[in-house]
C-alpha cells in the first residue's frame, strides 16, 4: 500500500524520503501514522534534533499534510534552471523574487 524511507544526513538531521501511499489507500491516515512512526524511530537515534522533507512545490496535498504535522520551518530551498524550454506555469513570490514551478 506504500512505503517510507528514512535517510540520515549529517550529524543531527534526518530526512523522511520517498514517502508514498497508493491512491487506493489515501485519506485513511496511513501517511500520517507512517510519519509519526518514522519520527519515533528517528528520535531513538541519539543526536538527531530535526527532520526534513523534500517536496516539490506543486504537491500541495503533501505540503498541507506536512504543515498540519508541524513541518512549518523552511530550511533548504532547491533552485533549478531549465536548460531548454521552461514549461512551469505557476509563479510564487518568495523574499521579493518570483520563482516558477
């Protein structure tokens, strides 16, 4: 029905990576419970003080879930340059700059 992968990068930051729930099982709390379990696993490793996610800006459903679960600090922002045609049709203003996504 899905999977979740935990990555330990650096001395004190863990990443919840590759979280996925099959469409047939979504909206049943599976992702939320999986994240809670992952948080407990990470807490059991001494020295880890924070957890991060990578998420594409278009994935509003995931962003809403993570925000609801307390993930409300921006940390690393990945910027990208398309080498050819840029088909990204949405624009977000952040710190006085416009970014396409």
